[in-house]
């Protein structure tokens, strides 16, 4: 059985997170490692949950949204969880597209200001 579990440090390395982050995820009940004395061990279930947590963070979901989504599976099963995922993904896609459009505008503004500054500098040289 111990071959199927990861220790605390192994889990930190596998997911490139700090010990503080991993402990915090346990504190807010996103993860529930097995404990033997002072040692924590993460089962394949916990590794899968951490994979989903990290993916959710990359997509911009809050930890609370992720916690609620994981909890749906525990209480209502896969079908309800997938339905909730579609709703969350749709909302996040809209938000990310809005952020992308704003970023494109910011980049365009910066290019324009840079061109203006370069032109002013060139005029001063002549």
C-alpha cells in the first residue's frame, strides 16, 4: 500500500507547491491525507484531487469554487459534478475572454505610446 501513497515532500515536489500551500489545502479541506503519527500520506485519490485543484487554479477558479465542485462529487456523483463543471467553465470562459480583450487593448495602447515616444526621440536627434 505504501507504494501507492506519496509523502508530504513528494507531494510538494510532484505539484511544485510549497509546504505552506499543501498544508493550507488540507486546512480548508481540499485534501485529506492519511496520517500516521506526524507523517502525512497522499493516496491516489488525493493526488487526483490535487491534479484537479491545480488545473482549476490555472483556469482561474477560486479555491472556494474548486472546493464546492469537488464536494458535489462526494455528495451527488459524477453527473451532477459534470453539470456543475459545464456551468463553471462557461462562466470562466466569458471572464477569460473579457480579460484577453482587455489585455489586447492594453498591449495596443502600450505599442502606440512606445511608437509616440520613439518618434519624439527621433525628432529630438534631428
